């Protein structure tokens, strides 16, 4: 169960958690078009800081732009509202969920004339795929469900409706005893997990899915930068599921998932069946950066 916090920001005002309600005829609830972000605030040495806030706010507005949704606030206002909501809840570490949705007013697929509403909620969220998964790696299954065609899913946008596909994949994987699903794209190449991007390491080279069928993860970008700084070659290149089977290492990246090693795919161990040296090094560099322990990456932090 989600742990309640104090206040939720709704359309410009902080309201009590229990009062943050919408009407059942809210358009987005019926037709699935709402755009959102997932952001984390970490308790750093110098106090709580939000990781890559500007990039998340930018993607929030980009998602809205792709779907012709006019957010009735500026980027600066949303940035301020996020900081204000975290502060109002006196959170040192939390997950932050900005959401822009089509409100109450019209029904039918066309939402012309309806309001666009915005909310920002925060709550404590630990390791997305469990503490053990974060430390020792997870078991994944290639899904029988595939990611949508690039002209069906505008995957650069982070849209609520896409997560019905993720839920099908997650339900199937969990029912079969796995921790997570890896979805393929319409061509049969590896795409991403249900709520995270994927990387593999093979012969010292790091590969991640190119920007076609995936969400352009901010953690993905962070890991690519950290890997390059450590001298690794990073390729954004398509790869197949059997390349994951024979990879030396594999891991998932996401705001919620952070850097989660993949120890098994479809019953085949990946590498040694435990987090490999490159994964561990990048995971370590990631936590140094988000927790304010790396001066070089302070630029990624917005202190409260
Ligand atoms: N792909 C998908 C499909 C995805 O949902 C996420 C984030 C990513 C990649 C990684 O993006 P980024 O967080 O910018 O590195 N998924 C969010 C929601 C997860 C959820 O279950 O809710 C998240 O991690 O916040």
C-alpha cells in the first residue's frame, strides 16, 4: 500500500492528501491520455536534493507537446511547484509524481474544450524491484506481449495509456514467477522493461536500445554519461534477446528502478548470474551522483 503524505499540489494549490480527488467522469480515466513524470529526491550530504529536475520537467512538457496538451502553467511554475510540494511534506527522500490529465467536462474520444489539470504528489518509495533485486539482481522473462509500433506509441512521451501494455507484460512475468518482463519491439529486437530501460555489457562494450520504441530515460542518459566518463564505449544499438543470454552483464535503469542488475533472462543466467563488475561500478557511480557524493555531478542536483 502507498504510504500517505501530507499534501498534494492540485492546479496551483496544496490540498490535504485525502482531499486530492477527481470526478469519475474525468476524461483521462476513460481514454488513457494523461502524461506524467517520475522523479526522485535523495537525502544528500548537504540536504535533500531532486535529481535532474530540469530534465524531468522538460520531458513533462515534451510529452504534453507530443499530444497537443496545453499545460496551463509555465515550466518555471511546475519546477517551483515540485520543490514546494516536497518541502511542504517535509520529505528528505521521496518519489515525485507530476501528472497532467484531461479533466471533467466532455466525453468521447475528442477532448477538445476540456480542461487540462495538473497534480503533483510525493511519497516514500524504496527499491522498485526489491532490495534483494537491487543488490543481487532480478530474474526477467521476455514477454509474449510486444511494445507498440513506433507510429502507434509515441514512446518519447510518458503517457499513462502505454502502461496497459506494461501491465500485460508484468502480469505475465509475475504469474510465471519472474520479477520483471523485457518487451521486444515490432521487429523482434529488445526494447525495454515494463518501467525501465535496459543495458547489456559484452566484451567490455556497453549497449543500450536506440531511441525508437523506448522512453528516453533520464537514468539511461545518466548511466551513458557515467559510463563514458569511466572510459567505456557505449553504443545505442539494437540487440536481440539471445545477445542478452550471452552477455557478460545486463541491467535495468529507471528513476524508480535506479540501476537494477538482471541475473537471468528466460531461464538462462546472464554472465555469472550475479551483478558483474561494470554493473556494480556504474551502480556505485549512480548512487554517488544522486546522493551528492560526487562534486562533478552536483549540476544534476536541485537542493530544496
Ligand atoms: N521506460 C519506461 C517504460 C519507463 O516507464 C521508465 C520510467 C523508463 C523507461 C526510465 O525512465 P527514467 O525514469 O527517466 O530513467 N518509469 C517510471 C515509472 C515507473 C512506475 O512503475 O510507475 C519511473 O521509473 O519513475
